[in-house]
């Protein structure tokens, strides 16, 4: 089976969307599925306003027609609502080819914070984009509930995984022995970092990652350690050196960094919103509270061994099988047919654990 995945988020970007599809590529190939990617690297690009690290493809619909005709995919999945996603969507609609989509990012909230664009306008555009597809994949139950209330249709669950071989507890203290409160991710306005960095906490605060707000926040909070981007072993050591992982975002749809932190034995302190409420067991693997300082201090008291055990249940192989099952279900449903039992079994069958170690994950959002 050949699946064409169209995405506006791709290397050299470092975020949760990119890493998700990098891992999906690896897992699907091990299942005998052939993924093909249509990305901004195949187009002339321009920097995204207010976020130049992200490159937006200049529409080239003629090229998309030629590229997809050459790929001859059995199924199409559109990951993002950018230029590449919209062009691929148009190609599918013109040829009445069913496709699935995924809701990775709350662009309405981001655009509202950056440009004061009303939420209803952007959600209307996203609803139009996704409802034309055969199925919309969402990462968490709370996100699905929210989107359904906003009029999004044909929602399908698609969870995420974590590399527990790379992220695990270690006896290491890169930042000293005093309590270390750690954030990992994009340093941008939508991540609500001021809510964390302005807290009166014992020990020290550490921010791992980069983004458009890095210099501004570094100047505003001179006592905070900003390390810049870290990946692989360096990133894993940062997690293992901390005492609490702080996740101040109010707009994330999942938060892969939550799984990485918990796999490293780190308790999470976060607001009770989408992402944390779907991944964190309040009082066991983290503390969720509208008072973030209170959550941080209470998280220090949690048992790190139990936190690690919970994180090991999140597996990238299972996430890939769920993705494939969603694609097949949507494809066959659009055609008025049932998914053959043989295909359902294949897409859900667990695989043996790998004997080799992953190269490591970069910083996500």
C-alpha cells in the first residue's frame, strides 16, 4: 500500500508535527507500507510572517498534479492546512479521491494572539478544509470533544508514542542539585512561557528550545537558563537532570514533550487543558492546576518510578497501526465498502520490540 502524505511542516523545522511524521515513516515501512511525502522542500518557499524559521511553499498546483500523478498513491493523507495541504486537497477533490486529514495545531488561537484575527474566522476555514475529507485524525479525546462542538465531522483517534529507550531516568545533574523546573519546546508567544518564567519557585528554571521569543524572554528573565536547541542524548540528559517538567501552554493539541518528560521519570506541572488532561494522571504522573506555582511545588512530591511506568505504555508502533487503520477505514467507508478483516488485523497487530536503539528525538513543540 502506498500512502501519499502532504505536509507543510518538514525538515529543517523541529516540532511535534515533523517528528510525528518522521516516526510514522519509519514505523509504516516496517509494516510493509510505502509512505511518500509531498513537502515544502519541493517548492519555492517564503518565510512565515513573525516566524521566519517556518518556510511556506509558494503554490505550484501544476507541479502538484504532476507529482501526485507520478506517485499513484492508494491513499492520501493531508497533515497540515498550509499551501501544500490546500493544493493537495484541491487535487483530491477535483478527482474525487478520498483523503484523510489531521488536526495538529490550533492555528485560530495562534493567529488570534499574533494578529488579532477572530477565532471564528479561522475555525470556519479549518472546518471547511477538514470536513471535505473522509476522516479527521485527532490526538486526544478532549480535542475531539472541542472540535465536534465546533462542527468538525468524521473524527478519528490517533495517539502518539515516545522513545523509551532514549528517554529514561538517569543519575545525572547537569543543572545542579537544587530543584530544577524544566521547559522543552518552541520559545514562542503561543506557548505562554511568561506564566512559568514569572513564578516564584525554589531552585532554578531551565528552558530548552528556540523560537522567535528567545531573545526577548532571555532579556526579560536573566536568572533563567536558556540552552537553545537540544536533541538526541543531550536532550535526554536535560530531562533526566530536572525535577519537574513545566508545561504552561494553553493551546497545544497533544504535547509529545509530556511523554518524553514522563518517560524520563519527570513529574509534570501544567494547566488542566487539552494535552495535559489527556496524558497526565493528576496526582500520580503530574499535577494539573490553574495555579501553576502550586502545581510545580506539589509535583516535586510525586514518585518518579511510577511516572516512568505510565509513560512506557505509549508506543510509536501502536500509533502507526492506529494511523493505518484510520486511513483504511476512511478509504473503504468513502467507497461504501467494509475494511477486509485481514487488513484490520494487520493494521492492529503488535510488533516485537526493536533490538536497536533510536538515534534520538529533537526538541518538539
